[in-house]
C-alpha cells in the first residue's frame, strides 16, 4: 500500500513539474515560479534547480542571488547532477559566491 502512495505522490510531483515547464516555455514566469516553488518545497530536486534559475534571473520573482544559491545547493545535495555541475562552476568562477576550488571540484566530480 505504501508503495502505491509513494508512486501517486511522485506522479503528482511530475504533473506539477510538467505544468511549470509549460508555463516557463510560454513565458508565464509568475505561474512557473509558483508551480516550481511548490514542487521544490516538496523536495523535487529538478524543481529546486529550476527555482534557483528563476531567482538568479529575476523571472517571475525578484532577482535574489542568495536564494538562488540556496535552492541550487539543495538540488545539488539531493544528487541532481545538473545542479551539481552548476554549483561546481559557480564555486570555480566565484559567481555570486566566494571562489573555492576545493568545493568546485567536489561538486564537479559528483
């Protein structure tokens, strides 16, 4: 029974993420932000990474480098490889954070 509840929960996350992506593609950034935010808060790493992008670029929300970094780190720490790469590159270049080659290679190696 628990297995089916988990599958239903994952399916619902997927629906929200798909709706968010469609809103993003249609440049309805405010709606995309709301949908990604809900999924991100529910622990979806891909949505956390997308939310980071929206914060970084001020799409659907006021630009906020600190929140962008926080969501990107959550996604990277949840083993979402695109976020690990992005975070590693941020550490490597010092983009919105202090340069740290050790952390950069740690995330890039994942």
